C-alpha cells in the first residue's frame, strides 16, 4: 500500500477453488470490525494516507471484478449479475 500512495498501480488478486473463502477474505463483514476484509482495510489505509498528505493531489480508482467460468462481472456495478464484454 505504501507504493500505491507513492503513485504505483496496485492489485489485490485472489485465486482459488470455489468455496475456499476468497470473497470473505476480500470483503469480510462490517460488524464486528475485526472481521473486515482486505479491501476495506486497504481502502481505509489509502484514504488515511491521502488525508494526511500535504502538497499532493490523488486520484483513486477502484474496480472489483469477478472472473468465473470465463465470465467477468463488475461487483461494484449496479447489476452484479450482468456480464462484461
């Protein structure tokens, strides 16, 4: 995450068998806070770093994609069941 705040692109990639816990590891749950996943924790860290930075501008872009059986879905989109081209 330090590299991301320094201007490098970053990717968090989860790969594994269906039902192995990738979604829970990435998302977690809101309550209790100790069960937050990697994505919420990483975003909190990034935005805390951005808020503390002086004399710098940041553009933060995020995507959350699922690739399953060669179909790609945008998990941040309005319809998470819709396949992307």
